[in-house]
């Protein structure tokens, strides 16, 4: 990303990584919302829960086809290094950067999944909202969150990516517990939407530039492995799990 993006707009371009990720979560929630309108609870439990899996399988095939059409590129440094893309090269010369990326990913992923994937269950099980209402709230929040990414990415181009990360860390530490505490007793869907939107705005300081921040910490020959290895998450597919009508 950092190699092809125009200088001065790298934060803006890198933000589209999370636009697509959030778009996938939004699609999952929309599928559930549509099923809740078309089927009753007994039908959802009997066979309707299989439909999101079918949708996911189809989109995975489409994604695989699109990936196969992409052409790989490599730099002169990558072609000339025998240890390019090796774990040994990372820990020999870039150990500090690797663990920094690991820390970024741990904190960023925790708050990201708390206010996106887990939040629907929190609204139902803790705040006592109906399943449909929680789905509507999160549909709106995820759409707004998706739209935030280019805005916060462009902001990082103006104030600097370091300042974006500092704002994420400071505001996340100060606001996460108060927001979750307020959401425990919230009765208004509108207020819940506002509180979650504030939390997602804070998370956007990180998610909009996470890709470019991690990539810029490593040279080209180890960039893909070093920035991608610590950021892999086994829970990412949980956004599409169709268990939302089984929470109560």
C-alpha cells in the first residue's frame, strides 16, 4: 500500500482496507436483518440459520476468483535477498518492530471486536434489547463506521499517523469502560446508536491507518510476513456467524 499510494494521501488510501472488512460485517448483519423479516423464529432455528453460510460460501468463491486474477509484484530488494520473507530475517533485524505491531494488533483487535462483533450480543444479553432492535442499531452503526474510515485516514494525512495512534490509545483508555457501563442500562436505541458511534469513532483512529502503520515499520523484503503474521485473527470470521436469533 505504501509503495503505490500517493505521498500525502497514504492514510486515506490505506483506510479502504477496513472499509472492505467492515463492509463484510455489514453484509452479515444485513443478511440476518432480512431473514428476521422474512422468517419466524421457528423457521430460523430449523433451517434459516444455514442461509448465511450459503451466502458466505458464494462470496468466498467470488473472492477466490478475484484473488487469482491479481498479478504479484516484487521489488529488486526482495528478489536479491535470500532471506526475504523469512522469520529469521524478522527476528534478526526487526524484532522490536515485530512486537510493536503485535501490541498494536492486540489492543486494536480487542476494542474493534468489542464494539462490532460482540456489541450485538451485549445489547441483547446485557442491555436487554430485543434481537431485532439490536440488529437495526448495529446495521446503522456499522454503516457509519464504514464511512468513517476514509475520513479518519485523510485526517492522519493532515495531523500525522503518530498523532492518530496517540489519540486512539488515549481516548480508548479513557472512554471504553464509561461507554460500556452506559450501554448496560441504555433503553433507547437512539442513545445506544450514539454511544456505539462514539466508540467506533475512537476505534477509527486506529483501524483507518493500521495497515499503513504496520507496513511502514518494515522494509519491502519482510513487509508482508512481518506485518501480516501478528495481525492474523481466528475470530474474524465470527462476524458472519448466524447465531443472532439464539442469544436470548
